[in-house]
């Protein structure tokens, strides 16, 4: 394909896959890590058939270039100090990882008291007058009410309804 065959944005015309699906999969993986479903979706988005995409994903899985278990564990490690357990679980689930793999990754990488630590850290950033507002924001982010109340209690503040 020559430069003149490309659209104004420099990309190949949509709807028609260019090159082999395996080469496209490998190009994707040079940019960032993907789950099996994300890579499958990406290849389908690029115009490859379901069968072609599945074959390419099967090959990179066989070569261990993608590994949903490793992806889930690394994702947990990356975000455990800034996000709630529920938010991490939902984001990994959205990427197509099996529920059993997510549960195992969270058990291994998200310590039991981490949510309380995260809540406490967020509370320290706020002044006393904003404690209730912060508690509500933490609840919307997926932290449990129990952990929010524990962090407030440790800070010496209550949360009146």
C-alpha cells in the first residue's frame, strides 16, 4: 500500500484489513499490553474477520505474548494504592478477563487493609469541613462504607447523615 492509498489521517481505509492479522496483532502488542479479548476486538476493528482474529490471538497466546492472568496481576499492582478494589475489579472485567482470574489477582495483589489505607490517604488531603463530601466521593469511587467510616474514625471525625 502506498502513501496515496491511505486516507487523510494516514491510516489504511476502514473496513478493509491490511496485511496479516498476526502481523497486526504483533504491532499492537509493541505499543501496550492487551488482554485476549481486547486484542481480538482491536483486530476486528481493523477489518479482520472473526476467524482471522481468533487465529492470530490463539497464536500470540501460544507464544505467551499475551497472558490475562499476568495482565490482571500487573493491573492490580499498578492501581492498588490509588483505586478501590471494586473499581479495579470492574476495569479488569471490562477488558474481558475471566472472573476467576480477577479474583485470584486481587487476592494476590490487593492487601486486605489497602482500601482503608487509600481512604485514609484521601481523607488526609481534605480538611475537616470536607470530610462528608470526601466520604461521598470515595463511596462513588467504589470504596465500601465500612472502610470509609473506619478511615473517618481513625482521623477522629464522624460522618453525620
